[in-house]
């Protein structure tokens, strides 16, 4: 992937609202699917270059970008790649907002790593907080039900699942407030398609760069959408990307056919 490909991809997205309907919010289907298929057979160096070129073009078209960071490895790689993109654009690699949705249920190791990385990389960190704690959200919805750990997002047979309600209150609502309050027009996220079938479907539907007309009302960039779990950890080793110590305690890079062997 070269910079011309990334540019043509970004240039396809020119959101226009006519009445109550939005147009040109995504690249065409052929482009989205082609990127998905192409990424299956390329080296991590090629994926990195594509990600950086995509980020550069997205940043050029943004007045106030932000990186959404959980301080998990995917969002840390997003920051790492964005810093590279900013340097190639001749800009300060720390000159971008980082938003952390602190759910008040974070592990101690996450909080320690957040402080360490913020200081090491000079991050301009903005922290959001939910209006209600997880305990109150569960209590307000009648307590934990049997499907709390198994119901999928979007499943509606028996109403909106409690897990989705919790995610909406702890993460999505604070993020919407933050986007509106800070007037961010580009949100960079670390979503990867190989994490679930649902994320693969969302990736094929939206692509790596699109305009979110309903949820965020901003452009969204997914630099590592087509990276695999193996790609992520190969890149961490290659570039010496820092990561949370929690991964060292329960990291499985290659799952056996029989999960009982884990």
C-alpha cells in the first residue's frame, strides 16, 4: 500500500447530509473488501506503512484529532503509529489528545502503566468518568442475569443485554460527552477485525476510515483494523513497544486446537 492508495481511500469519504440521510460516509464496498483481502498476505512492515499513510492522510484532514486509549496493547500501538505519522508530517509526536475512559473498574496494573506511559511519551491525557458505577448500573437493571457473560452486543431477543447496557453507560456515554465537549473531529481507535466475528462484520461495513454520523458524529480511523493478534505481538517485539505487565501473566499467542490444553 502506498500513500496514493491511502489518499484515494480518504478522499472517498466526503460526508454530506441531505434531509435526514447521510451520504459518502464510507469508502465504496470494493475498496473496503480489497483492503481486507490484501492485508491477509502482506508482511507486518507493509501493514505498518499502510497504517502510517492512512493516519497521515486522516490527520491532515482533521482540525482536532484524538486517540481513544484503554492502555491495552492495541490502543498503545495506535499511539505508537500515530506518533510516527506526526513525525513524518513534521509535527510534534505528542501534539494530539489521548482520551482514556476510566470506568472506575480498572486493574491496578492498568493505572500504573497509564501513569508510566503518560510520563514517558509526554501524552496529553484527558480522562472521562461514567455518571454511574458498574455496581449501580447492575443494581438499576435488576442485578446480574444468566446471560451477562454470554449475550452478544446487538442481541435483542429478550431486550437489550445487561452487558451492553453496562458498556454503553461506562464507555460510550462518557465518550460522546468528551467528543462533544472537546470538539474532536477525528477519533483514532484500536479496533481489530480478528477479535470477533462482529468486529469483522463492522470492519467490512465501515472500513479503516469513515464518518460516524450516528454514534460519534466524527471521523473514525482504525489503523490496525486488519492486523492479527500475531501481527500485534510481532510488532511489539520488532519495535520494542511498551505494554502492560498484565499481558505477561496470561498471554496466549497461539491457541491449541483443544482449548482444554491451555
